[in-house]
């Protein structure tokens, strides 16, 4: 069902996006930066209106011949956020009206006026362009000579990259025809600026270095987002990441936005529960918030896909993950540069907690984070540069402390929120080593306690060695798949034999009789050995309760944990635990599992379950196949629609204004 749901969501989002775009155009609402100046107003009239209304703007480049605009060219305009509404009164979004094209970019990259979701220039530099703007021919505002030179360099390097035609070290430009001679134009602007007389290295790397010295180079997180469309940036980002010390790979900086300040305790707990260690935290001084915000996300702290903005960054947590979770390909595609998939899970969890129960108009994103160590270093240089050395030392110490003390044969870790699990070579034989993250000693203690309480139970795996932060357990040569019998059609696994279910019940009953509950016991925590039989290997959440019980009814492994339970729980420890985690393995409703029934009754029940699951899976497979076909057809229709719209737009733009 998860696969079906994902496909439905994907095609729904594509259709919604297409429909929203078409509706927005019909209503005259902007979906991107492109606007049109009506022919009846003309470029001269448009510029005159901007001057009469004191609009704070500049035409960024290629403005020498204005108000004349060559065929096929457009006008690139930067406008102050507060004057965007005034400027848009004199343009429209409907290409069918055959106006003069212009691209409108607001300083902070407001919706419909951004460059690929980012501000066109770093916010502080964009404001400087507007502050120092000059009048050309008393009709159009343009950048002053220095800002004109720097902004053109920025455009060539970070927007165009290889497509600018400017050479790069070790690379030969190959690709589409360059739209302008950027090299010649930059050299001309250089000679007209205060930079004249200094050395100008006319390469992408040389201009990048110049922009860095001038304070125009984008922040690292912005560069990574730009790299989706700029291969030169991507090539240089890779080389930079390789130079960062390995101990920094686990460092993540979480930024709590203003709307989330009341949730600091919740956020801190979620970050720790998800597997991060807290290193440093603190409030961002109110006087520094604007400057720090301008240096992160390109200065764009808008609402994004939400109804309102979460505000500017107000608080920070510096964290370390000893075992980063490798993100899948889909996540990596959406989040270029992401190193630890756990970051996305944590942010999603925090956002869900904050937005739960709120009206759509009140929902927002209250938590931002770095995607990798390079971003973490950049953020800390802005927020708290004094802690860099401490973070480096702590990260190095944690890496050393988390190292496996034995030769690793295979990594068996899953989420690794609390510990990593590895198959190791232990005194000449294979064993399982479980190494716990710092601050998770309670889980190690429970593992040891479970073995002490479970002495005499053959199903409890033996501990071979206990260290300060690790345990070594006996290794099993098989899994539950080796003993499953009936396997429903299209099912991921077979059903456990009745004798195996009986042994699992014995384990739960044994600990309940001693006053302990096997919380989080699942089939994934049980292995099979051909010589030693069934083995339970995970007791991290074994906890003592008020009184012993000599019944399986109400046990915390299969039933929801009571709301007044004072202990700690794993994520997802509520909501039909047995049905979600166990029934597909037992083939028995919970009633038949917690009560003692003879095999002559249980087997027919399991056969009915087998038939039910098989029929259900066949139905799901049929639906999945149908949806896959529908999705492919919808995507084909969307692609065709976009091509048709694009062709129609080019056709319409090619006609002259009809005579009346």
C-alpha cells in the first residue's frame, strides 16, 4: 500500500502543480519571475511610471539602449520587497497579450520573484545594489559601476557557470551557444570600476575568488542548491567537501525559527531520540539575527510551501551523529548535498508535532538545519565561531569512542538511533557487536539485565563480553525466514510455525512473571540458529512495571502501552502494535495468540488468514498495476500539455500586434 500511496501522491502533485500553474496564469497570478509589459504602455512608459511612483528598482544589465529592446531579449529587474506590489501594477503575466518580456526578482526572493526558489543575489548585496543605484539618461535606474561589475561576475559564475563561455581550470566549455559575450562585458565593466588596476583572472575560478574577497560569494548552502542547474558549482563543491576533516561528517546544526521558540524542550528531546548527541546550544542575540539570516538560505526565510513563515532563526542546537543514516537516492535528488538522512526525519517529525491540530493558515516550518559538514562550518562561523575548536575536539573524541573494538565483517545496523550493530571477528569466531552511542548507557544496562533475568531461557541470546559502551553476543547462522512455512501470495515473508510462536510467548510470559515488559519486541529482533534454535537479540526497552503478571493479555509487546506508563518508549510504540508488526508473521488474530488453543484450532485459523492475505495481496497487486498504468498515462498527458503550452507560447509571441 505504501508504494501505491507514493505513486498516487506523485501523480496528484504533478496534476495539482499543472492545474495551479494554468489557473494562476488565467487569473494573472505569477508562477515564476516572467512578466510582460503591455505594448500600449511600452518600455518608455513603463520606466516613466516606475519613476513617477518612486519604485526602488534597477535594471540589472544590458540596459545601454533602453528603452529599446532587441527582438528575443528581455529586461531583468531587481526590486525592493516593499515596492514589488507597486511595480507589478504595470506588468502582467499573460503571454497571450503579447507584451514585452521582463523578469522580476525581489531582493529576498518572494514567491513568484525568485531564481529557482532563491534570492537572485545574496540579500545584503542586492540591497547594496539598490542603495547605490544611479539614473541612466534620467529614465532608468541601473547599478553603480562597482555593483554592475560585481553583479555581472556573479551572474556569469553562479547562474551561468560553464554556459557563460568563460574558461575554467582544467575544463573546456562545451554546450549550447552562449547568449552574450560575458568575458568581453566583464572586462569592460572591470575597467570602468574602482577595481581597475588590480589583477583580473578571467576564469570562473578567478572570478569566484574575486567575489569571495568582495563579500559577494553565496553561502555554501545556497551554492549547493544552485549546483542543481550549474555543473561548474557542482564540480567545485565536490572538491571542497573532500577537504573537510572526517570527524565533522556527523555534525549538524539545527536552527529553531522564531515561531518555534516555545517548543525548545520538545525539539531538543526529538533530536536526541532520533540519534543525535547535543554539543552546544544557545539563543541567537537579537542584534545578530538579521545578519545571520542574510548569510543562510541566501537570506530567504519566507513561508515556502506553508501558509505562513516560521520567522527568522532565533535559537540553535549543534549536534553530532556517530552513525549517520545514508539517505536514499530519491531524498538525495531532492536535497543536493544531504549526508545524513536522519536530519530529514527529525525535521519532519518536529514539524508534524508543531503543526498537529493547527489550522492550515497557522501551520509553518519551525526548524531548519544544515545538510552536511561544510554547511555546518559555514553556519557556525556566522553564529558562534568561538565554538568551532570545541566542536572539532568533541567530534573527534566521539568518533574515537564509537569505534568498534573488533574487526568488522559486516554492518547490520538499521536506523542506529541508539547503537550500531555489526558482525565482527571475536577471538577467532563470528559474533555480533552492539556499540552504543554516548548517553545511551541505559539501553546497554537493559541488555545485560535481560540476560541475567533470562538465565535458563534458551531463546535469550548469550552475551560473550561487556565493554564500557558495547556488548558482544553470540552469532546466529540464520533468520526467521529459514523456519517460516506457509507464505501467502505476493507476501514478503512466510508464517512462523506454531512451535516458534509458542517459544516467543514463553519469553514474553517469563519476563512478565518477573514484573518486566518486553517493549519493542518485534520479529526483526528474533533470529534462528540451526544448532541453538530461536534467539531474541534485542532488549533495549525491557522495563520494570508495577507488578508481575501471569497472563499474556495486556503485554506491552503486543498491546498498546498504557498512557500512564512512566518509562521511555521507542518511536512508533503505539497504534495496533500486534496487527502492525506481528500478525503477518503469526497468521493469528491477537485473541488466538494470547490464549492457549490446540493446533487443531489454530491451523484452520491460519489457513483462513493465509487465504485472506493472499486474496488481499492479489487485489493490491491488481490495483498497483492499474495505478502504475494510470500514473504513466497522466505523466504522458502532463508532458504533452507542457510541450503544447510551450509551443503555443512561442507561436503567440512570434505574431505582431494585429492592426485594429
